[in-house]
C-alpha cells in the first residue's frame, strides 16, 4: 500500500511541475500567506465544514461534524489569521481524549501572525502562531516559510515550538490550480505535502515494552503525508465555494507504530484518514 501511495505522490508532483501556473491559495495556511497590495487592506472571512479535524496527521475528532471559522487580514505584507475549531460531537481517537464524550465544544482557537516579502520568484515569511487548545496545553510556535513562485509552488516551512512541546516540525508542500473552462474563474486544485517531526524535550520520549512506559528515545521520524484535491467555484467577485477531499497517511513505520497496544509516538500513532468537506469564503 505504501508503494502505491508514494507512486501517487510522485505522479502528483510531476504533474504539477508540468502544468500551467494558475494559483489558488487557502486562506488560513501560514505557509501560504495571503497576497496584499502595497497600500490596501485585504482579507477574507470564511468557514470550513469538514468530517475530521486533522493536525499534522493527528486525528483530533471522530464521527462528528467540524466547523472551522477563519478570518484573515493583511496590510503591506503583514497579515494575521484567526482560526477556530468547533467539534459537534467530541469522541476519543488514538490522538485525542475529550474531557466529556458526546458534547459539542469550541475546542481550539489559533492566532497566526506573519510578514511576507518577495524577492523575484522567491517569497519568505517569518511568523508566530499561538494555539489555544482545550484538549492539550496551550502552546506557541515560530516559523519560517520559503516559497518559489513557479509551477507547483514548492513551499518549505520550518516550525519550532517554543512553549509546552519543544520540537521542530518541517513541512514541504506543492500545489497547483488548473483553470476549468466550464465556469469563469473556476479551478481544479491539487496538492501534496510531507512532514518531518523531531521532538527535543522529555515530552517526546517514545514507548518501550521493556518499561511499559514512554521512556525511549525522543520521537523523530518522517511523520505525515497528505494528498488533496478540490474545485474552487467563484460566485460573483468576492465569494467562492470549494468542495475538497484530503488523504492523510503516516510517512514512516515509526509514525504509525504501536507497541503492545500503545502508540510509539506519545501523541498517538498516525493512520490512513480521509477528510472531506467544503470551504466558503468572502474576500475583500
């Protein structure tokens, strides 16, 4: 199965490298900062409605509807994004155990700040993220993104947790939007990403059968992979809808590893997960 996934990932990357460059960006991703005119305030207000809340391959909801409101504002290169997660029916997963199962909960609010500047075809974005979680300790990260404004838009982001979960997460992503002739401005959007996680505090110690506890070496592994596809459908000048689907999977044996029924990774193991839903946005 892994050989098939890696083959699909290679085909997707090669396809995007040979395609015509028509870009479409997600509003809330810090690795894809919103575009802004030099002296104009720009932004978007939107919502994702999906069947799963995923974070770097971790499954943070199960059998419920997840609503994610998003607000982004940018000015002269600076931008800020607020992102929330509302789980309609919290249930335990291998990565998440709610305080009370079966209830609706607004369980996360994120604030992401960044500054983007372009140098020819290269764009660099340093930034800061604050994660206010109800299912884990609130934490903070700094990140640095480099993106090439060429076909497939390869984007590399390095995140460093500076609070409760010290460690480094590296993500490489590609994306492309193919123009659809049926509806003016409509695009077929594809993308792929791969992440590497390296913990650097005692929190990240891995599970050992000899001790029956997380006393092993700190978790470090090729972590999560993701393939995605969607269709962006503009409505008038400012509105757009985007049905989408994502396929998440562990990138290595350690990412999906379990020992004696316990996850090797202290955050829980990764498995193959399909996410589907729709995004609606108003751009100004």
